[in-house]
């Protein structure tokens, strides 16, 4: 029995509102968000601090955070920007001992609500928030597909091949 709450989330033993996952990482809503849409990206394999994290996996985590930051701009949350923050170690105020990258949506003029969010850390409706972020990811996927087909018209020739 793992007592790391993030390992329990990746194992499906603890609840979380996931917005994205692949073989090596998952992204889910922070249960104490600073702002609506505040998401955490974590490696599935336990790593307490950057000291324990494979560098390629670290790059992959940042790539996912980058993509989420773009997705929330395109989502109905309509973010104008994002803070991507990784607190490494207790000296840096890392509160959960499993590496996590914060992606915190920002809007122009949100200084006061952001400051209040830092104090209150109050959850917003997770179901609709996750749906909004997934909508942003889908919008981003569509953009990628259309830019791929422009650059490489025959690039999707295998699309009809049965799985
Ligand atoms: Zn863990």
C-alpha cells in the first residue's frame, strides 16, 4: 500500500478529476486550486523530487504543461496566460512529496482574485472545469491536424487502416 497520495491517484486508488494522461504522466485538477482550471502534471512513476526524476520524463512533463497552457487559452476558461511552476523540495515549499508541475490559468487584471485564490484555495466545479480544459485540448488537437495536413497532404494515408 503506497501512502503517496499522487501515486494512489495514478493507480486509481484515490479520486481525482483527470484532464489528460498517457503512459508516463497524468494531469488532474488541483483539489485546492489557486484559480479555476489549476492543473497538476505528475509522472506516473513515483519521484519525490527532481533529484529522483528522469530528465527525459521531466522534459515530457514540461511539454504536457506547455500544451495545457495553450489548451486553457483555447478553452471556455479563456485564460490570457498561465503560471507554470514546479516547487522542488520542501525548501521550495513543495507540499506533496511527488514531483508535480502546476499549470495555473491567468487572466489580465486577475491580481486580486489570484491573491484571494492563494489564500482560499477553494475548489470550483471540477466536472465543468475539466470539460472546459478537455475542450481546449481538443481545439488544440484540431489545429495540429489541420497544420499537419497543410504541410504534408498525404501524411494521414494510414488513417483508414483497421486497428
Ligand atoms: Zn508518489
